[in-house]
C-alpha cells in the first residue's frame, strides 16, 4: 500500500512539474491554480484508468486518488480566490472572478461528487465517474480557456 501512495503522489508531482514547464507560468496564483488542477487531473486519470479497465483495480491506489482529489477540490476555491497578474500561460478565464458565485457553485458540485465517490470496487468507481466528469466539464466549459 505504501508503494501505491508513493506512485500516486509521484504521478501528481510529475504532472504538475510537466504542466508548469510546458506553460511557463509566472504568476504565483496561476501556478497554484495549475498545480491544484493537475492534482485533480492526476487523480481522475488513476480512477478513470481503473473504471475503464486500463489499470488493474487497487483499493489503496483508488483511495489515495480519491483522497488527493478531495484535498485538491477542497483547496480549489481558495487557490482561485485571487486572480493575480495577467499570465499568458494561465488556462483560467477572467470570467471566474466576474462570476464568482457561479464558479463557487460549480466548485461545490465537484467537491460533492468527489466526496460521494465510492472507491471500493471498479463498479462503484465507474458509477461515480459520470458525476465527477460532469462537474469537471461544467466548470471547464464556462471557465477554462
């Protein structure tokens, strides 16, 4: 189990590092937002891989991915709170801050879906992925470049 937690963590760190290197973000707010979204994306990749049968189900890795996702979605409103300087590598639309209440509702929907996710089996993960994906899409459609 310790190996799986390390693997999930290493994957999230690598994804954040690669994303940062590719985008060359300079604003600390944009960097924090990207790292948070990369953590969510890394967890979705682990869980989606299990749900889709590309990765063997591993209860410890599934729980670690869920925990990482819950932590990141809980932090999201705080890291998005400050728009910061214009950063050409940012993927966040300025509409987030112009429509903060709507963004907060969408963030809450994602948090609810992440917290409700049952990771005890491939079937339960698959059943919860629709709600997670829908919550991600709702926000990305409105607020991601």
